[in-house]
């Protein structure tokens, strides 16, 4: 039973096959394992800003609101333009690595920036 997929909506481990579809008994979601893997790959690699624009390495972004720097008394002011960002796979949600003048190297969450 280890090969059985989990429900993509609720994560239930008790999904069962019904023909070519898998069904979750907890939330009632039905899905095809082939369609789930084909659709899931591009979405996980895509990083979007607060407005839904796709970001790429080397883009410039603008910070939307004041952000406190953890462990410091510094603040990244809203409206700060950040150039030459790098997209990372941050497990904690910080998926943009950048260098901000006056502060230094740091990571940002894409939900707090917009593409410039």
C-alpha cells in the first residue's frame, strides 16, 4: 500500500482507485495520477509576485511594505527597488535571494514584492 498516492487536496493516505481515477474518502476529491504529475511540475517551479506575475532570475522587484529584518533593528522600507534577484527553493517560504544596498544579502518572500 506504500505505492498508493495521497490525496492532493487534503493529504489523506486512504485514497482508493476507481477505474482510471483515484478517489479520496475524506474530502471526495477525484484525480488522475498522470494529470496530477503533469500539472504539478510547472507550478512548483514557478515563482509569482504579489500581483501574479511570473518572476525569473535577474529580474528587478519592488518591496510592497516595510519588512523587519529578523535579528536586527533594520527595516527594508516599502518601495525599495531590488535588482538582480535569484530564485531559490527556500523551505521556509523565502524564495528570493537578493542583495539590498545598506542592508546586505538576504532572502525575501515573493508575496511581499512586485515585479518592477
